[in-house]
C-alpha cells in the first residue's frame, strides 16, 4: 500500500522540479532580454564605450554580456541553451559589435601606442564607412547617368517624330538670312 502512495508523491515532486526548472529558465531568459535592452540603450546613448573602455575592450563578448545580464559567463554553453538561446544572443552581439565599430569611426583618433588594436579597428571602420559611401555615390551616379541617357533617347525620338511629321505634311522651313 505504501508503494501506491509514494507514486503520487514522486509525481508531485517531479512536477515541482519541472516547474522550478521552467521558472529558472524563464528567469534567465528575462535577464537576457533585459540585458539586451540595456545594451541597446547604452549603445544609443554611446555609454557602452565607457563600459568597454574600463575593460580595455573593443567588442562586447558573449561572456561579458552574460555577466552583465547577471548570469554565469558560460551560461549559454549548457546543453539547454546552446541550440536555442545562444544563436539569438550571438546574432545580437554581432549587430552590437558592428554598431560599435561604426561608432568607433566617429570617435577622435585613437593613439596607436596606447591601443593598437583599437586604432586598427578605428581605421578599418572608417575605411568601411568610406567604402559604403563610395558605393552609394556610385549607385546614385549610375541612376543619374541612366536617367540622362533615357532623356537623351526621348529627345532623339521626339526630334525624329517632328522630322517625320514635317515630311508627311510637306512643310519645309526656309531660313532667311538677315542683312
């Protein structure tokens, strides 16, 4: 008889453990979401650079982000989150780091002696920005040239039509020379 009573107790204990695990997971996911919101806010206000400068870093790494969220630096490498949550966080951090590099291009020149890696990344970001501007200008110029060519062809077509209409009407224009 005791074996029948212990089965519901075991099931209740198992359900309680599942609920506790789900609540821990939900809590961790909430922390990650709030960490993402905080990083986005700091990125917009450019305060993230102050945080990065304290640690002498140029990119926000996964471990640092997880510590910022209040979780362990290796949290996402666990079996439960490695395939589900980690890809989203890695994608988010890639976007943040891309924006950080863009912001780095706008900062005053970094002294090469103090931080050669940061100076290199700054030059690389400026190069990327100039390359993007060049590509945009090239596209704009191509659109302008295409439109100009279309106008030229339309003008030639209109002149041809005028010439054909004059020939069909038998009208000829005689130019008078002025004396």
